[in-house]
C-alpha cells in the first residue's frame, strides 16, 4: 500500500500554496459580481484589481506599459494572443508567422489553424534546446506579422533566447507582433515585457501554486491603442472588453496572492532549484540514465531523461505505484499516442523519445524526494531490465 507522495510533476500542475489557500478562504465570502455597481460588486472588483496589480508588478510591467487580461487558463491566453491578433481589423498585409518547432500545443495548434486561413507559417528549429537565431534571420526577407516563441520549454527546460529573437524581428519590422508563452518561465527566471521585447505574454496560475482555471495575457498598451488585438469571447465586455465573462474572482485572487508570495522568495527558489538540479542529475546519471540537457541555457526546475530502452510509460506506472509521480512528456501530450514532437525537435530518435521521462520540481521538493525517486528508478530498471532478458 502506497503511503507517500513524492510529487515531481510540477510542470503539469502544482499543489495549492498556503498563500493561495488563505486567500481563497479570505475572499470566499466576497461573492459580488465585480461588474456590479453596488458596494458588494465594488468589493469583488477591488479583489480583482489587487491581484491584477500583483501580477503586473511581478511581471515588471511599468506604469501604462500594458494591461493584464484574466482568462480561464494559459491555453486561452495564448489563443487570445494568436487568434486575436490574426483576426484584428487593423491587421495589415503581412502574412508570415514565426514560431518554434517545439511550442506547447496551445500555441502550435492555434498557429497551425492560421495556416488554413492563408498565413505562412515558418517553424524555427530548436535542436538541443537552442532556438536557432540564424534561422530567424533568414526569414526576415519578408515582412513578419507575428512571432510566437516560448520562454522555457515545458518538456526539456530549455530557455529560448526570446529577447534576441524578438529584438532582431522588431529591429527590421517594428510593427511585427511578438508573443511569448511564459507559462513555464514566469516566477522561475527573470524577465519583463521590455527585456523580452514582447507585446503579449501568457501566464498560468496552476503552475504557480494557484488553483486550476485561471490564466492571464499581458497585452502591451501599444497593441491595445492600435487595436492590433481583438477578443473572441464576446459578451458583457469584462476585462476591458478583451475577455467577456464574469471573472473567476476566487481564482484571480489566489493567483495574485500566490505570485506575490513566490516573488518574496524568487532568488532563494532559484538557488534551491539549481541545487536540486545538480543533485538529481548526478544521482540519475549514476543509474545509467541519460539526461537530455539543453546545450544552451536551461531552467533548473525541469529535467528530461531517457531510460535505457524501457518505455517511459512502463516506468511511470512503476514509479506511480511506489508513490513517485513524474510525467512521460508533457501532461497534455499524454493524450497523444505519437512520440513527443518537442523531443524529436531536440534531436532524440522516436524510440528514445518514447523512453523519456520529465521530472519537474517545485520549491517544496527536497533532496530526500530525489533520493526516493532514484531508489524507485533503480528498482524499476532492475525489475524491468530483468523481465526483458
Ligand atoms: N504553455 C506551456 C509551456 C505549458 O507547459 C502549459 C501547460 O502545461 C500551457 C501553455 C497551458 O497552460 P494551461 O494548462 O493553463 O492551459
């Protein structure tokens, strides 16, 4: 009988923080509609406003530089960014869209859908986890409409050089729209909209110890002023008209509280992740398991490994029965039966991609969790290799 929970799947989702739980308890009774004009509505609106300020501050947004639009999740925020820009009336003649070959499906599928509407999609390679800046430069012979690159890859932890990519694009085409899916990077690595040169930034609450069902899109003031983005959820005009629908007040409040809480430990958490990463990689490699370490910069809360010829799904279930939780590819791609496109783009063979696991930390993980993971991995390898022989 399993009597422990070693949760190492934090890039899929995270446990609610105490800060988030306390905030939920605090605002539970504030049930007015933030759009109502009476004082109960005003109280709810105040809760939403505070969370918006907390997240904008954590994003390092300067006064009047841009707005935050709350959505139901990161997926919706990226759909708003991509489809909302493509369908804006103010859209000019450019049709070329740049993205990487290893985006999360929430970006990839929306961009693929635009191909059917006549947009020209160019996918930039990310071999060994490095966004190919030379390849981007080669696409600049034609006007760019939109560029969408993620900050931290959700499967490999690779940090893509989004700021250099966007700087090069904007230098030649200042009107090009730049979107960054920062779901795995927000509150993990330092950035601001200005440092990334991003017009649009996607973030998500449940990766940061807030509840599921809350995300947000940062939109630059310039995009709003020039009407370069249009909403697709129409109705009551909430969120400055960008996303109709009564706000998820409790989720929004918890998102703000969780982000503020993490902000107070940002440097400490980064040091903690770096320590866990080096401790885990040494122990995992000692078991004969290969680490798919990006050759450029990488975040320390995600480790991707390839097992020696054993399917990741088999090991994942073995570890799960032992109370150790990791993922085979991203949680979303577990709905797919084909090997991870991200790992293929990284340079793995389909067979190796099928034998790869993702281990992802939160600030609550300890070295003891890694010891437990490695013990379980070691017995999984022993048992499964013996069965194969
Ligand atoms: N982008 C990345 C990089 C992700 O890892 C995820 C979730 O795994 C998403 C977007 C989607 O976020 P959400 O689950 O909030 O829709």
